[in-house]
C-alpha cells in the first residue's frame, strides 16, 4: 500500500441526483480520509457535456452537507489543487494527450462515427457482434498508425475532426493490487483502444480522471465496482506518464432487495423506499423522493449506508460517524454485492429516534407542528411515544390524543370491550378520579388497582375501557402516565365525552 499522505476524492459526474450508492462511495472515502488524518476531496467530472444536468452539482453538495460528510477541498470550498470542476480545467488536458501521442502510447484517429457504425455492422454480419477498436482492428482504420505522416498532417491542418486513442499493446498482462479484491490481472488483448481525447476538445473521463488524480496528489482511489474494468487502462496510463499510481479499492455493487441486479434509481419509488438522499425533481417535474424528506435522520441514514458492503467484524450495529471513522478499514469491505434492506433501514432510523433525547425530539416536532406548543410538554409527548415511532411524524399520528381530544374511537376495541356494565364501571371510576387530590401516574395506578380489586375484575377488563375513553385507542403507552400528562380535569372531561360517544355508537349499531 502507498505510503503517501492520504488524499482521497469522490468524483461524481453531474448527470443527475446522487444515488445512495454514490453517497456510500463518498462516505467510505470520507471515513478512510478521516481515519488516516487525510484529506477528502470532491471533484466534479463533467467532461461529458451531453450528459450534464443543471442543478446536479448543487444537489450533490447539498446532499453531502445533509449527511455531514463535507469534503475539505472542492468546488465552492477551495483548496490548493483547484479548480475542482473538470470543465474549468479544460485547458490542462490537451498537453497530456499530446505527450502520450509523442511517446507512442496513444495515436490520432480520424474515423467518423459513420465509419465506426459501418465497421460494426460489417463485423456483425460476419458473426462478430462485439466489434472493438483495438490492437487488431486498428490496422484497418484511418489513424496515424496506418496513414502516412504527411496525410495525417494534412488532415489535421485541414481541420478534419479526430480523436486521440490509447494504443493498447498486444498480449501484455496488467496487474494491480486492489485493496478490497487483492490482485487483479487482465490481458491487454481484452481491452480496446479507448478514446482519451475527443473531437470536441474535451478529454474523456479516463484521461481527465488520471491527470487530475495525479495533479491532486490522490493516494487512494475508492470507487464503485463499475469502474473496475477501467482500472487496467488507468494503471497503464499512470505507467505511460511515469507517475506513481494510487492504490485502488473497488466497492461492491448495491443490489435490489431480492439480490437480482443493481439497485437502480427507479427501484426506490417502485418498491416503496427512497434511493436518493434528498428529494430530486426532474426538469419534467417528476419527483424522486429522498431520505431527508421521508423523515430519516442523517446519522441513521449514514449508519445504514456504512453497513451496505462493510461490517466491523463484531456484533455492534449502531455507530456514530466518529465511531465509524475509528472502525472503518478497507479490508473489511466485502467483494460481494450488498443487498439493500428497506426494513433494516427503518430499524436504524427507529434506533436513532429512540436514542435521541426527548428535548431534541421536541424541537424537531415543534418544527412540523402548525400550532404553538410548550416544549416541555412536547418533550413528554416524545418520551411517551418514541418507543412506538420510527419517524418524528409517527409521534404525531400515533400520539395525536396527547395533544387533542380523540375525535374517533377504535371500532374494534369498542366492539370487543364496551359491553355489559362498561358504562357503569367507567362512571364510577371517573367519579373516583375526580376526587383525587394528586394526579401523578403512581397515584392513579394505585387507585386503579384498588378499584379493580374492589370490583373483583382484572386489568384486562377495565384498563382498555379507561384507555378507549381517554385516548380513543385500543393500545398505547402507559395509561397512568398518559393520565398524569393530561391532568385530572382533562381526563375526567374526556371520560365523560367518551361515554356520550359510546352511547351514540351503541345506539347506531
Ligand atoms: N466520474 C466517475 C463517476 O461518475 C468517477 C469514477 C472514479 O471515481 O474514478 O462515478
């Protein structure tokens, strides 16, 4: 492994919103950099202008900020190795392409896209469906290896469009040690002569990526598995320039929940979970939903993502970002694809919600409430409800009775429990409640127990009636704590109203 100071980069192309697979790549880069006291850089790779999507770069930066994994160098942040957007570095690349032509690692090719289509068609008819521009076929194409040099010169001067291609050697083994996959060996006969510089004056991804990783002193390239087939070419480019290659680490794919194929951007809304960190609306007005807007906490989202392709080797599952920094290592990243698990994702959120202090939850809750509420009371609401909630919004939907009188009563509970002497029993219990001079949970509980004992009834026969009248529900947190929270007057009033409602419900039955 490289002994250089750790400098890693996340290099997204602004072709749309950042898929969670991209966020995971950013996260692993971040963790690796922080763990080694290194630098995490973001570089926008926008050399393919045909795929540029306005707003994508801002989306990426905003999503990383929400996740709390901001780079220390990047566009809008600065740093000594800028600019960090490739289109702003455009003028730098040509000289490197020329250098490769001069050193005979690359060559000029004049073939038009029509020429290439014709070649592909002909090859197909001859039973070769996968024609490639490579060390064999290039000998019959229009390039600086086949054309006389004065003709090449003439064409260039006449302004004929051309590209610069990598000159793949024949039958050479390219070897490199991937930090996750160990040794990777590829024969150059399986590689094509990739375009390095395009006729529009822009480098391709391959050239720009290598030139910039070198210029930015990148020590480790941590990226998705889809780039593994490009890595041998990249290794060759470092070699051709005489530069030290970074250490490569290719992360496993993120798979659909059933393990069949890559998790795609369409899967989320199709299968009912977000695949983007934050909401994204396309130019056509189509909305892809995000984790942020679905109520996930960023630290829960990050914890979940960290486990998609990595594990600490222990049974611990809950990790703060700082703990992840301390624990994360590349050799513990798996080679096999990681199946996305929507239930586990919710589980992480649930755990984080439960461990968030009630006061903090109350702050968040107050932001989604339209009416003004006392924060201390909201904190109690959160404390009562958080074991039963996954998202802040659930506290409201599940615990609405804590903030307002019930407007309906759970039909199943009414049917099962409101019978015989229920009305009598509750009238008597309410009379008892109204005499109490203190109304804390313990007192109400003691009184309740004494009441059911005097009636020779069990908890299950009486408590659901009390709950039903006060909360409208068949289940919920401790009824005695609810009573304390609501206070005597409110409780007594709710029981009265509830009994009226029961009379009407039963009459209409
Ligand atoms: N621009 C490439 C992407 O969109 C970066 C690949 C790499 O990290 O080398 O994923």
